């Protein structure tokens, strides 16, 4: 299913949606926010005593769920069970007769939104801090005990429907939709979907070889594999940060959380936060080693018992992250005249991985 475009919601409707969660609030301003394909609005409210509050409303673009009800629940779980900086969910509406739904309302958090590509321009010290904090937060995420997450798949929720209430933050409400009992079985399905997209990408000349290489790699994966909550949707665009220091002030967009082995989630983050996919640009170095070492340092502080499981690079997982970049290449923003250089570098890196890291 292709993703729809964010629909425009009239200000008066946004105000009604906010009041269904926070009655008695005066709405001062309603401003659309550019955050993916969902309808997201920045709302400034006030009370009779003049207290102002900046909020964000996130709603489905087309009345389909798009992970929004689950995201409201997992944000509440993360807020109550970890130090991961996530927005506080004030209330969620899973279904409504007249208002666009599902939707939820959160408090705003400080920090700047930076473009996905900006990661390659962060100074080493700033990137090191961002990577270390990412490792800390992934260690916390992977350590949250979720009783019903004992298989692999998309994380869902199994709790009471909400009509404006706060999610209770109980991890027991999280479960796995369309579960696969084994990690290789889920990964095979996951890769098949990505390679279907890859065959229509600008890197389609690599699809067949990647398919053969990855099939061999999945067959030879060594277990056992333990499912944990996986962030999956890594990228600078899904963070709020201090651009000068690299401090992460918020981790946003959790609608695509998966139950996966910790190493898969970790490897994805190393590749995407290193910015190596942009190394075809002038003066953009390969900083995978810097990011990996910093992430491991942070991970060991919050999940020392799991650190060994993520400490050895897995070429197969890096290849899957690389495929994600190839599939979404048309969304990246490059300086004029540099697109071909970036494509050539990604293709070269992919072929080097295929030639040098082929599983036996």
C-alpha cells in the first residue's frame, strides 16, 4: 500500500480535536508541521490564567491507522519505563464519528528539526555525542521487558480503545501483529518487500545480486535470536537535537517499531547515523567506525548484558539498511550536480559488501 499525502485539516477542526483531549483550553495558533505523510499540527494553547502550552497533534491522513494508535501507546511506555526523551502523550482518540481519526496529542519538546542529510555535516564531536546517546537510548529500548513480544514482527497494541484518555504506559498492552516464530522467517519477508521496491529503484541493476547474497546470508545466520523493541525508523529527521552539541532532545515517530534482534536495530542505526550513504559528496568522510564505537560506548552503559550481541558488525544487516537508502534515494536532497557521485559511491559500497562479505 502506497502512503497517502497529508490531508489539510481546517483550523476549527484541529481546535475541536485538541479540546476533545484538553477541554477548556483556548487555542491561540494552529500551524501545519512538515512531518511525513501524516497530518501534524503545532498548536499553542492557553488557560484563563494566561499559561501557554505548545502541543502537537498527529492524525491519520485518511482514516486508516498507520500505526498511530500503537505509537501513542509506545510513547507512553517509553516515557514511563525509560529515560528516552519522547513527547508526553496527553490523550489519544482511536476512533471518532465526526473528527479525523485516529489521532493523539502531545506536549512539545525543545530542539531543532534537522534534515536527514545534515548528519554528514555534523562536526565529529557533535556526531560522537549523538551516536553515544543513541546507543544509550537503544540499550534502554532493547531492555524494556514486554511480556507479549516473544516473536518477530510489527509491534501492535492489545488494549482498550481510547476516546481522549492518556495511554496507561503498561508494556503488557504491546504485542506483535502477524508474528513470525523465527527471525530468519521474518527477515526473509521483510527483505522481500524491500527488494520489490528496489527493483523499481535507480539501483535496480543490483537487485538480483543483492537478492541472492541476502538469501544466502539469511540461511547462514547464527542464533539464538531474542526479539526486542526495535526503533527501526532511524534518521536525523526523526530526532530533535541541539545542532551545536549533538545532544538528542527528542526521539520522534515510533509508528514503525518492530520486534527484532537487538543487533539488527543497532546495525541499522550505525549505517544511517554515520551518513556514509552521502560519502560521494565532496568532503564527506566514512564515519561508520566513529559512530559504531560511540554507540557501543553508550549501549554498554544501559544494556551491558546485551552489548556483546551488538558489538560485531553484521554485513547482512548493513546491506538491508543500504537497500533502504537506495529505495528512498529519490527523497534525498543533494547539492546541484552531485547526485551521480552519490549514486556511484553507494553502488561501489554495495558491490564491495557483496564481494568482500559474502556469507558462506
